[in-house]
């Protein structure tokens, strides 16, 4: 077997449908779209969820719940082990110091300190949640 001897399996290749090219092609005149109606027109069709003018399901069902995603507080997370690694003893750690140390890189409303790691020096923390 060599590349120039390869052939596709029987039935694997199909001719393209040549729509609108004569009645004897089987796809002439209306090109397989039937007679008239919205789906026979060019560039048309119904939108997603359209049910023929009946009140669609997504409007029949009641709205439920509440989502506060856009208005939530953005929280920056810092671990105790990171503080021990990045700051000297006696340092004051606030949001600006955390940004300078590269521990915070995005805008956040609140900085939260989590307990992963160990801390062996005295630091002054000025954060929202600890």
C-alpha cells in the first residue's frame, strides 16, 4: 500500500447537490424547498424559540431567582504563607504593598487573607477580611 494507491471506501464520496439546475436533476425549480411558505423564501426562517405565534415557552414560564454577579464584591485572595515569603518582619501590609509585591494583579474591592501556609514574623495587616 502506498499513498498514490489509496482510494476512498465505496459510498464515502458524494456528489454535491446542484440545486436549481433543471427538473431532471431532482433538485430543480424549487430546489428542494417545497412550494411557497416562510421557509421557502430566501434569507428567511424563524428565530430560535419561535413557536408559530403561540406564546413561547420561555415567556410562559415565570421568572425565578436573582443574580448579583455584576454587582458582587471582587475579592483578592492572599495566603498567609505568601505574606511570610514576601514581607520583612514588622512591615505594614495593605493593598498597595500587596500590589507592589506582585500578589494582587487585578482590581478588587476586598482583600481576603486565607490560612494556607505558616507565618513566623510579626506583620501589621490592613485588609478587608482576615
